[in-house]
C-alpha cells in the first residue's frame, strides 16, 4: 500500500490515529488493502497538523485523500 506524501508539521499522535483508523476499517469489514490505505491516509493527515488532538483528520479529508467515500 502506497504512502501519502504530506508536509510534516507534528508527528505527535500519528500512530494513534493510524491504529484507530485501522481498527475502524476492520470493524467495518473492509478488505485489508482498503483498511491499510485508509489508515495510511489518516496517519499522513495527522502529521500535517500541529497537536495530538488537533491533528486528527476529519472523515471528509480522508475520503478526499484516498478517493473513496464511506460505504
């Protein structure tokens, strides 16, 4: 699964965001490649903002980055 290039501002909380997104995708029953792509996007977007809570992306931001909406 490819990574998403972003300008890193603050990596604090990125791993937590990735893990939460990965688990959420698994719980939704998505195929593993979709889960990984979604989690990668969430982690990438998280480092593009400052702060552990402020860095957590909105769902619409993730959907725009990965090119698919919630299903």
